[in-house]
C-alpha cells in the first residue's frame, strides 16, 4: 500500500508540473496550446525542484512576450551544433580573423594568456541568435589546468566583440560561468544587439546560453537503459508568468546518464535576470510488483 500511495503522489506532482508550463513537443509541428499563465515563482531554485506550488491564473496570456509561443516558422532548436575550425565557412573564418586582435586583447585582460600555444577553437552554431558568430576557445593539456572562454562577434559590425570567461587554469572566475554575473551581463548585451524581440526561439536561446557558458547542450532521448526513468519534468518547458516574464527550463542529456537541468528567468522585456544549473530531476520507479 505504501508503494502505491508513493506512486500516486509522484503522478500528481507530474500532472501539476505539466499543467503550468508550455512543453516543447517532440513533434515540432505540434500546436503550442498548452500555454498556462502562472504567478511569478517565489524563487527560481524552488520552482526548478518542484518545491514551490504554482496555481494557474485566469485564462489569458500577457501581451508583448519576450519569446515566441505560437510561430510555426520558428521551430525550436534541439541542440547547438559545435563544429571545428576546418568546418567553418570561409565567410565565418574571415570574420573571425578580422576580430582576432580584439579577441586577443580582451582575453588578455582576463589573464587567459591567449598568445600562448595549445589553443583550439570550435564554432557554436546558434540559429536563435543569427546576427553573431560564436566561437569557443579551449586549451587543455589533459591536466586540471584547462582554460576556456567563448567569444561573440557581431556579423554586421553593429556591436562589439564579447568575451565570456568559462574557466581559467582549472578555476572559475569569480563564480561558475553558468550562473555568473559576467555571463548573464554579456548574454544580455548580445541579445540587445540581436534585437530579436518576441520572434526569438525560446529553447534555442536557452541552449545558446548554455553553450556560451561551456556546455555542449543537447535535447533528445536518453539511452535505452536510463530513459524510462525520466519523468515528464525533464521535458523542455517555457513558463509565462502573469507579469509577462518567462522561465526557460530544459535538461541537457549530453552528460547522460546524469543529465543537467538548466533554468533561466527573464523579465517582461526579455532581459535575463538569473540562471541556474543542477542535476536533472530523475525518478526511479523500479519494477512493478508481480501479481500473485
């Protein structure tokens, strides 16, 4: 009886979570009619873990939302492609070459010793933010002295080159990059230069933030030996609050079998207020008891 009651409780939690969010459907053509407007959560960490109870508000959606909700031309991205320098287009390589001196100067300000040997680069392809070229630089000699930073280069010249420190000689700068104020501030400047407004793909935006902060984010099914243990709370969700703000949540399966859950809170104007990353919520139900 105790096991049955426990399962009923878990099922009620899953149903509650599904009733307050917009779920990113596996079928990209599925309608986004599951939008629910909820009061702003008491705290990001509590909402992400399911400890904060949110009740559906009256059936209306605030206007001028920071992200697109129902735009069939803007299908959500499922991952950020990470390609080598050799796979970059000639145009992107030229753009990177023109920005190299600025990148070197600003990386030097962060004490990255960018003039030294051993650096490799990869492009982060983020369709949700098309007006910038994103590149990640890494120096890894196989020890704990790895260094990494991301760079954002405006494609049309209307903006500046942004440097996002991730880790320097094995240590985070000031605070971990995924939640650091430097990352949040740089991302807001990039978004302002994009001027995407309500046309922005919410999931693609969240994935791009995670990539700039050092992750290789991927949305999809987990391996067969663990995917049956993942509850509905693992689905990417966009929660719209009554004040017009937005909360993006998704689980990055790239670190399977231990996915990481990302959560990002935006104000009504689309400004990122804070971000969080923690182990994704995984519930092990176990095998059902045999019938006697």
